[in-house]
C-alpha cells in the first residue's frame, strides 16, 4: 500500500499534479502519466494495476510501463514523498 507522507500535499493541475513537501518547502511536478500512476497507487492499487492503467491510457508497451511505474515509485520513496 502506498500513501503520501503526512507532510506531503498533492495538488492536481491541468498538466498533471504538484507534490509539495511542507516540512522541506520543496515541490515536485508530475506529468499526467506520473499522476495517473500515483492516483492508482494511492487508491489502493498495486504496481500491476498502475501498469495496466498506464497501458490502457496510451500507447505504452507493458515492459516500458513496468519500468516507468517502478522507477517513479522508487523516486517518490527516495525523496521522502510516499510511504509503502
């Protein structure tokens, strides 16, 4: 299960979303695909569900989608935006 840390706020934008780490005063932007993946994960879906959504939303091959989902999740974890 993936959750945003309690000190992180997500704000949707017309170009994806912005994640603001309140304690650090830093923000990150997600493009629409990255935001789609994050929304699936935050709603209780796992990486497989995020891959499936990413593939159905556009012309993305499953192997590419898997790398992208795993990479995004690793980055969000590394910079302290999500807990899993």
